[in-house]
C-alpha cells in the first residue's frame, strides 16, 4: 500500500510537470502567432498583396499624323486577332482543323501554335492569326459553334495609308529593344512599338502618350479574378505636318523609275510641302514584322530604297552652285551686272586647262547670260577673283555646309570647303585651281537636296534665313526668321538669270518652261560627273552618258522656284545618274511646281 | 443534485442515466464548438459552399459524437478487461493492411466505413494507450522502475511503431512514440533510462540509416528539412506564413482570405486549415482555437487528477497527450516551427479518420471521468 501511494504520487508529480509543459507549449504557439500576425503582420500583408495583385500596363493609342490638309498619314488600325484558349475546347486538334478550313495555316504556323498551347497555361490565350480581314472575322464568328475556345480580340496596329509616299519622312515604328526599354513599364509591354526612324522617332514623346495601369487580382495560377483599380493613360498627341499629301504623291510619281530626291519648300516659312526620296519602301512592312525576303530585297537594291537621299545623299551641286557664286561675286563687288568675261571654251591656269561644257565657247558673257547658258568659264574667272573664302561664306549664309536639323536621322552636313578646312583635312594649302572648280560646284563641294532647296528659298525670298521644317510655323515663328544681309538688287540680278535659264529661248532648261495664267518659274540646272574623265578619254572623245553603265552616268540636278514675280515655292530635284540636269531633272521640277501652283497650297 | 450523484457513484454500479448525467458537458461543449468552427472554415475554404467539405464535416461530426457518447457510456471495466485483446486485434489489422498493401499493388491501407476511412494506425494510437495503461496499472512502482518491468511495454510500443513506420507513415509513428514515452515518463520510469535510450538512438541511427532504401532516406531528409524541397514543402510553409501574417489581429474577414481563396495556400481544408482560419479571423481566431484546445486539454488533466483508478488516470493522460500532440504539431507546423508532416488539426481539418479517432478518445476519456470514483483493483482479471 505504501508503494501504491508512491506510485500514485509519482504519477501526480510527473503529470503536473507534463501539464505545465503542455500549457507552456500552447502559450508559446500564441506568442508565435503574435509574432507573425502582429509584429511581422505588415511585412506579410505586403507579401500577400505581392502574391495576389498583378499590375498591367494600359497601352495608350499612339497619336495620328496628318498632313497640312488633315489627310491621315499615320494612324492606328484595328488589328483583329484570332486567339485560342486551350481549356475552353474539348479538343485543340479538332478546333484547329475547323479553323484551318476557314483560315489556312501553313505547317510552320501550326506547329508554333501547338507548341505554345503545350507550354502555356491552359487558360492563357494563344494567337492563331492576326491582321484578319473583316471577311475572315465574320467567317469565324459565323462558324463559332464549330470553333470552341476560339475568340477574336482587337488590338491596334500602326498603319501608313500612303505607304511608300511617306516612308522617308515619317519613318516607321518597331519593337522596343532592351536598351530602349530601360525601366519604363510601358515600353516593356510585349508587342509595344516605338518610333524607329523619321518623324515617328523624332516626335516619339508626343506621339506615344502616357501609359495607364490596371491592378488585377490574380490567383496562384495567374488567372485574373477581378479588377481592383484602373488608372487610364493619356492618348498620344496628334501631329500635323506641313506636307501636302497631294503634292507629295505627285512629286514622287513624277520621278517614274528614276532614283533620286526632291524637296519642295514654302520659301517664306521653310515649311516642307513635299519630301521625296525614291525608290521608297512600304513602312507597313516594318510594323507588321518584315519578312527576311522583303528585307533582303530592300537591302540589296542598288538604288538604296532605305537611304533617305533628300538628307543623306550628298551630291556635287554642280552648276546649281553658280547661284551662290554669282551672288557672292555681286555682293563682294568683284562683278556687277555688266561685267563680262569672254568664253573661248577653255581657260588656262598655270599648267592646267579648264574647259567649259560648251567646247566652242559662249563668247562674251555677263552674269545673267552666264547663268542662262551655265557658262563655266565665266564662273571660273569669277571664282578665281573672288577666292574660296567669300564663296564659302555666301554658301553658308544660304544654308549649305551644315545640316539643316530638320529632325530626321542621318542628315548629312554636305561640304563647303575653305582654306582652313583643307589644311585640317589634308594638311595642305588651298590651291587656286580648287577655287576654280568650286566655282562651278564641283570638286570638294557637296550638298544634300534639302540644302539646295534651302539655298534657293533663301535667295528668292529676298534673303530670309528660312529653315526647312515639317512643323507649321505660326505668325510669331515667321516673324523670327532672320534676314541675311544681301542686297535686293543683286538678288534680282540672280533671279533674272534663273528666269532666263527656263524662259529664254536659249536657256539650258527652256524645255521645262510653263505659263499658267502668267505664272512662270525660274531655276538652274546642274549636271555633275560621278566619274573622273581621263586625259586619254578627253583626247579620244568623251563617252556619251547613255553608253555608260547606270552607276557611272552623271547626276542630274535642278533647283527652281515659282512664281517668278512673287516666289512662293522652291524645289530641288536630284536624279541620280539621270545624265542631264536640263533633260531629266528640270522637267520633273517643272511638273512639281506646276502642280503646286494648281493646288494653290496655303 | 450533487448528493444524488454522489450516492449513485458510491453504489459502484451506475445506471446508464446516471452515467449520462455524469458526462462533463463543459468538455463536450468545447468539442462541439471546435467542430462548428471547423465547419465554418471549411465552408469558406470552398469559397462559401457547403460542398464539398463543410456539410460532410458536420455530418461526420454528428456521427462521431454519437460514437463518443456510446464509448463514454459503456461499462468502464470493459476497457480494462479487453485492452490486450483490442491491442492484438488492432495489431493484426495493422499487419493485415500492411501485407495486403504489399501484395496488391497500391491496395488501400484503410477500411472504408462510408463516412469514414478507418486507418488501423489511428486505432492503434488508442489501443496502445489502453494496453500500456493496463500494463502499468498492474505493476508496482518497483517493477516499473526495474529493467525487466519495462521490457514488455517497450515491445508493445516497438511492434506497432515499426509497422506504421514501414507504411511509411512517419508522422503517426512519431506521434505514437511520443505518446508512449510520455506515458513511460509519467508512470515513473527513471530519467536516466530515457537518457540511455536517447544515447542508444544516436548510436543506432547511423546503422539503421545504412539499411534504409534511397527513397526512404529521401523522405526522412525532407521530413527533417523541408527547405530541401523549396517548391514542395518549402513553398507551402512560406505561403502559410504569408497567409497567417497578413491576417493581422482581426483578419481579412470571413470568405475574404486572399491567400486561401486565390489558391496560394495549399491544403487549406486539411493540414493548413489553421492558417486559413488565422488569415480570415486574424490572431483573434487563432487564439480562440488554441484556448479552446487548451480548455479541452486542461479538462483532461483535471479528469486525470480526480479519477481514482490508476488505469483511468493513465488512459486519460495518454489519450489527452495524443490529442495535445495533434494540436501542437499541426499548429507549430503551419506556424513554421516544425517540419511539415501531414498531421491535421483535429475537429477542424476535413478528414474522417482523425475525427473518428479523436472523438473515440474523448468518449473513452469521458467514460473514465464518469466512473472516476469506481475503484478498479490492481489485478486486472477477476476482481469483479
């Protein structure tokens, strides 16, 4: 009995110890609960929100681009896509078979789709086909009962209704690279596109707008349960350009199969009315994702459709540069209206013989005649007396030798050489002979078509330093245009020369003349060699241009303006390897100016 | 009233009616409360639906409640009398399912009882307590504290534990071992023997390890360290802590637990139900569950203290300990204090097996308490 008492006592003691331990352990659980839920509660609340809230970016529609008359040049079109949600069809294969009966898929597409369905979560839509036409969409909707799991979604695609006509200044949009995306969540949206070139790139910030976002509650498998919060973005701003799409189309078509560039400016404001570089390309190919074949075709075309010749093409201005030289000489007082030089067909300087394009010579020429006939000898003599510095000075005043900064990529500076430039570039002194060559716009002198049209505009508008622009100027902007210090009188002399080039019987571009209710044009031709003529060839007789391969033929240039009495439009046309400024470039320029006059652009 | 029962108890033989009114209804109330809370949480786990869990849970509980009353009202002496037989029968059942599990590929390790799945290992938890209680009931303290006195009970423990271990159900095996060790502790086995056992375990473990299959080793390693499996058990515990912690003091509200309803929380209706409850009802809900369980367990100790028979005391302590282990391991597990071992929260988690076994335990505990004044002689047989 004693031992029984001990047995009971031991049990009591040890049970009490146990009970205390159990109580302690349960209290410990409460302490732990406090630690997790109260002490660390905020941290876990944040983690729980991270789990359940998925923030998605709302993509703003990109701003449209219009021409000066409100014609759409770039906009967003609805892109109908057919998508499939695997979990909503009893058989993916069956649905695909039925789908193919309505919209054919090639094997590659089909395999891609099947692969995506296999690796994606079953409730996530997989794209079957995009850019569906209305007919295709309605056919799919009509057959919806046979297509379980298929649905149509609409997105936005950038589209350029005028295609090739606007490619070189609008540029195009494309997928965002990793570098560009940085930390901008909008740019990281799959399929988001930004301006890759041209004005699409230049005005990217305005056109893009601002993304909104929507907070969604998702479950552990990523399925959307509900929308928690939505912040709408701001649509991209529309852009109104100075381009007149009618003139643009006309000018581009005027080139036919030729390769080259043309720019038309409003001479008083510098507004670009037409901006042509041919051949062009279809920017819509880029927004939809260009095929390898199409890309190679563009890349390997010897006429470089991807190059914007109006700003990236640097050409010897040739005789069109005589406008600059004539003006520089008149301003410097080296010549006046009546100063004449006798053209015998060649001029000797040191050991070198400089030829006029007309081997028989023009005889006595004053400045107006020299412009009209494009007499080289007159300008050799003038350049020799004037010196390169004064020529370069005038050329720069008229907008040459530096990029116009019109806002497009790859704009070239052109080249207006002078003594310092030659020393820096070649470490040699400037030679007089080089001034002579520069006098007829050959040698080192280079200009882009945009610079040429700027130069003409600044001359014919009476010496106002207009800058080419794609954006309309308001009155205040127009008031800010700087006046270049050139005398009115001298400008009129040069204009007289340019008028006679076209309208005089013997003018080099007299085939390009027109008369629309008394409105006439003026201008200056240019034909520049792209190859070196050897002494031997000169002796044997220079090969005719049409006998040469295309790549070696002369460039044809023309700069012009109209109307003659009250200039409004200026144009520069460069036809690459077009052989003859008067025969090829001048007629194109003439047609363009006539069209501009008829359109009466304001 | 009290006197009336006193008189009844003293008569040694209680009528069914007397026994019924002797049931501790505070204890029963706590049990019912927990089961109702379980039903509410299961209703939420199904996104506000009675199906598939909540309705079945409450029905099961109703049936198990009847079983509890039956077990509480039977003659207490039957438990003493049939302990060994029950133990051997359950052992045989355990062997039977084990063998059939090996013979028939993927055969069930449980017996289907329509609303419940009876697992012999669950029954063994009770049978083991009964058999150990009966054994120690018949021993003197000298015998308990002698070496030969504990060989038999150790064998009684080792057999079923080994059988459950090879199933392999490590969680249940460990729970049975813990329960047995606590019984050994309270009856007065000297502490140095536990130390020796622990030492032997340390020595023998590497040897036993050597004989295990690769997949068994893998299971044990994952059991000991869930971080080994970050996408499985590790992911579960991380999500459980997020769900719990984000509940704060007052919770996100009924049916509003984001972690649970958006499926970030795994096993929300079974092992992780405490997490779900604490997410929706916050620390208040969690503390309520722990306190209700604390009351139930405290009742158990009170019953143990006031029961006069050694057998009765030991049965209550054993079964109470077993229940405590369920509660503690489950909650400690979802709180990230213990490795994740599939142990549910009794009365709240969905699942018939554990519901059946804990309700049976409560019935037996109540039976011991009803007959607390009945003197059961030390000799187990023929003292009637």
